[in-house]
């Protein structure tokens, strides 16, 4: 859960009558406006492409999908960075047989350097846990912010693909992630509750995001069933939301997917698993896509979270 930006009683009492002056004063005191200015960097000609994986409810397999897609891309020669930004305790490390005591939060506090908290996963994938901190830049001490963002920006430049496991799409909490993504992979199952929650996420995306969302249906055995679910979502989204969605496909249920979680090994490494072939097809399609140059994903996210924090300050100042 995102922590509120706190303002001390003395700061509140010291707000000048002139609102603009007061807000500028609070910005200077908090130091969170630093990230906004960092967007004025030059666009790179070749940039890291970003997939944000999310869902309308938990338990639909988004972390399993994110991890195995990352490994499949890595085995194809892509330089992949996987971010665990799900709310709560990190778990992507456990799913590939690792354990991360140190994470991005320790980098933000100054206890560790970024290189010290990056984990090496199968497929030469780099894993960074504790990335919920990106939604809470006000928790990073002001003297550390310059070095913090520069470390992340340099890491991003060294990657071809960045995959973010954003957890359940609790708007507006994960909005900075989805807004900065090249593609949003929205995971659902055939269950009516999952489909309803997926549509709820699409409603938010249709209002607040310009980037496209792809629908992936997990735990679905039959192609016709998956096709019917997608067509229903696409038709409803197009008719009532004027928002188009992309069909990513389906991932069937297989025992190897379940046992891979217990064995803490990505199932895509087991080539005999039919679901592995599906994941590899998804990876192959993504690897051939290209996008126009733009600013760093990390800078975009931190700028967006700064804006949210400033809105919080503004709301506090006028009450």
C-alpha cells in the first residue's frame, strides 16, 4: 500500500496565504520535485522496450507468466530485466530458486548499490525485487536521489526488454507503471469474477492510458473458449469504452506449470511442456517488435509518482 506523503504540523501552519508560494515552498522542502527535471534528458536512439504485466485479481498466474516470458526472451539472446513490483513480499526470486534479502528499497536507503541487489536468473535474466519503491519516491532521502535514478537509467540502457510484474491493478496505485509501458499484458482466467475484474481494469485504462493492452487468458484448455472470452471483452470494450485490445492468446493448464512452482524452476526450461511452446511463441512475436524512441521508463515512472505526491501536497495545503 502506498504510504501517504506526510507534512509536519509546523509545515502546515507555515503555508503562506499565497497558494502558489506555499506550494513552491513545500516542493523545495520535500525535495520530490527533483525527478520532474530529470525528464529533460535526450531521447536515446535505441531503447529498452517495456511490458507491464498486471491483472484485475490475484491468483491468475501473472507472476508465472512474467517470469517465464522473461526467461524465454533471455534464451533468445535478449538482455532482459525483470522487476518485481507486486505489493507485499517479493516472490519472483523464490520462483526461480533464489532468495533476495537485499532489494531496491535498500538501494533507495543507501544501504546497498544497485549492482549488489540484482539477481541472476535462468536465461541470463536480471531480476530486481522491491520495486514498489518506484511508486514512493518521497521515501528516498533527497541526497541519494540523483545517484538512485542515474543507476536505474544506466541499467535500463543495458537492456533490450524490461518486464514489470506490477501485481494486481489497483488504480491509481499502479498507474505510473502502465502509463510508461509499451504494452500492458492483462492476465485473466475464464472465471466470471476474473473476467469482470479485467473489464474493470480496461475501464480505467480507456480513460487514463493511450498505450495498448493485450489480453492473455490462462488456465484455459480450449481455443474456442479462449476466443469466445476475448471476443466478448473486445466487443464490450470497443462498444462501451471505445478502447481496442490486442489478443495475446491463451495458456493452457498443464501439470508441469504447477510442479515448476514447487520445484522453483521456470517451466519454460522444460521443452517437453506444451505451455513452454506457447510462451516461446509469445516471446518470438515480442522480440521482433520495435517502438519509437522515448524517455527512460524509470524517469517516466518517477516523474508520474512525483506528480501524484504534489497533488497530495496541494490537497493538504488547501484544506
